[in-house]
């Protein structure tokens, strides 16, 4: 494990969705006793079948664990998991460590950190990037905020899930870094989708075109991982449209607080809101091309 101090520690994991299930499985492979909870119990079945122990609430997970990970959907879900009657903080005892890997508000990460310290506990905000593929293949980017000593202590657990793991600074810094990540991805996604629409309309062999431009200055993760899904007509989620809308909303809210305009992000945010309204909230973020094709009169993509 690389850190003998972690030997014998019990792990709690709350949130076993598209990414959480894979991330938790990598921790389990290290040999830790692991307790799991998810609002939809059946989504923990694979983990339980491989040795995880089901709990009835976040509170129960916390009672039985030393280090508790959370990765849920929205800030309101994080609030509930941590601050409700059956939440994590209801079972907080000195020395426990809370690690929220949900993309959420920096201010909420700071609120959790302050509450944890009142219980003599520690917290880390550690949102991730890399989608379902990165989670499955244990090569996520992990952006962490909190106390440096706590980060160093749990680093071997992060190393089981990711490849690019960076300590960003004090509580909330991980979330601020994730906002920078999402702002960049938003701009990249519209570029990828518009390039594909252009290529379709120009009659190019899309796969040849993608192979060509991915090897030049346009090369990026979205082009390598999501553009081929679009070309194959695959809009299954690696990351949900509705969750990306949530992330962009947080970034726009934080930007407003700082008094900075983000017109590019605002445009992409509105396109995704329209995409969700058209019934694609549970589709993958690559479904943005459907909104752009709609603006083109639905004349470009093969139906």
C-alpha cells in the first residue's frame, strides 16, 4: 500500500453510481474491509458480491469506518449525506477522515471541513476528472483540497484510483480546480461537436478525420474518448448531461461572485440546458452534438 499507517483501517464508501462503483472496487482490491451505501441498493450489488458490506445509511457507514469516501450527484445530495439526521457527521468521532469526491460547491467543501474539525475529524475535497473510462481503468485525475498532512496520509488510496493526483491547497481548492477543468471541457466539447458536424456536412470520412486531427494541436481527451462515441451514435453516459449542467452552474455562480464574465461557458451551459429539456439529461455529455444538429435543422446526422 505504500503507507503502513493505513493497515487495518476500515473504508466506507457512499455513492456507487457510474464512477463510484469502479472507484470503490479499486480500493477493495487493496484488501480493505469496505462498507458501502447507495440510495438505490441494487447499485451496490457488484461490490457486495465481491466482499463489501452493505449499510442502511451514511451514518451506519461512518460508525463502522475510519475513512469515508463520498461521491454522489448534487450539492443537495452532499448536504444530506453529511448533515442529515442519518448522515456522516451524526456519527463523527475523533480521528475519522471524510473524503468528498463529488464535484460540488467550494463553499460546501469548506463547510464540511469546518464541521469535521469541530468533531476532531479531517476532511478532503477531491473531485475527479476522467469519466467512466478513467474510473474503470484507475487513471482518474484527482484534485484535492484540505490539510496537506491528511492528503499525504491517504495518498495511497488515491493512487489506487488515479494517475494524476495533485494537492491543490486548503479546503475548497480541489473544487475550484475542478471548476477550471469543467470550464475547459465545456469549451472543448462544443469545439469537438462542431468539428464533427462540419465533417459530416463536408462528406468526410469521420474516423479518418478524427484520426488526423487528434494527432495535431487539436488533440485532447474529449477528441480521443468522446468523438468516437459520437461517430458510432453512442450517447450512453460516461458522465451525465444533467451532472455537467450542475457543474457549469456552480462555475458560473462562483464566477459571478468573483465578478468575472464567462460568456463561452454561459453559451455551452444554455445549449446543455436545452439538450436536457429535449429529454437527454441522462445521456452522456457527447450528446451535445444533438443540440447543435437541432439548430442546423436536423439535417446533418444520419437518423
